[in-house]
């Protein structure tokens, strides 16, 4: 690979630039040809090899970075016989975590992520997809579950401040989670994720949050 890069950059008689000596400069073309290209093709090769060794039938490339990675993967192996299919999986942490909610503990597990000061309405909408009506907010204030004008802030996974109000909203959150679960399961069915037995999610993340949620949702590895 290094030889190919040197040949491309330095095998010139005319139109030679001192920048050609910098394999990893800030030039977009050089970054693509010298760094991103070799990185992604090597990753595609390793992914295919790993899939074949583990008897994987289909690789699901996770949004959003997975779109480019899948395109490189498909081009790299175009025309080559293989039993490993590739598909693009459009889900996010938000999309898979909320449908998994069945208990207050599940709610608090989502709520514990760092959250910078914002209104209660915004917090509940962003984290759980619930839009609080004016009437609902007044109920919360009148019951002393939250002070009007107080902002939500979550640090160090501490959910003490919001625990009571989230417990009060639990029926609404679970109702919404059930509706979202139906939609998500329909999407996963449409892309054959629920029927493909030996599958793997290709991701550049390090914590496996989405994978863990999918495992829990489908009760399978």
C-alpha cells in the first residue's frame, strides 16, 4: 500500500509540487487517497475476513458513518463471490433505547447521560419523545414534582433531581416506548434484520450501546 501511495505522489515529471512529499497534508485529495482510502479498504478487507471466519451471513453497516464504509466495502468486493451480504442499518441510540423501556430503571439509565441545563419539557422530549402539554406541566408543578422555571441538568450520572418526575411520567413514557417499539420492529423486519440468523452490526463506536439495545430488543446475539 505504501508503495502505491509513493508511486502516485512522486512518480511525476511535470506538475510536481513540494506538497506531494507530504503524504498526510491538509489537502482533501491527499487525505482521501493516502489516508482514508487505505484505511477503509483495509477495514473492509478485515471485516469480510472476520465475517467469513464467524459464519456471518449479513453485515449491517450502522448509520451514519456506516454509509461511506458500506460503499467502500461494496466497491472493494464488487464481482467477487461471497456469501456475506451487506445492508445499511438506519438506527440511532435514541431509536433503540426508548423502545426498550419497560421499567423506571430503564428510564433512569437513559436519563443519566450528561445533560446541560435546559427546560423540563425539552429534556423529556429529547430523551423520551414525550411532548408535555401545558396541563401536564401544571400537574407536575402543583404536585411539587418540579419547580416552574427550574432547569434540568444531569452530571456524573446523578438522576436524583429528575427521578420523581420521571416516575410520575412513567406510564406516558412506556406508552410512547411501546408505539416506538412497534415502528422499530417493523423497520427491522423490512431490512430482514429480524429473520437473518447470523448477522453482525458494523460500527466504529467503542461502547456497543446500539448493539446491546438490539440484543435486548430481539433477545438474541
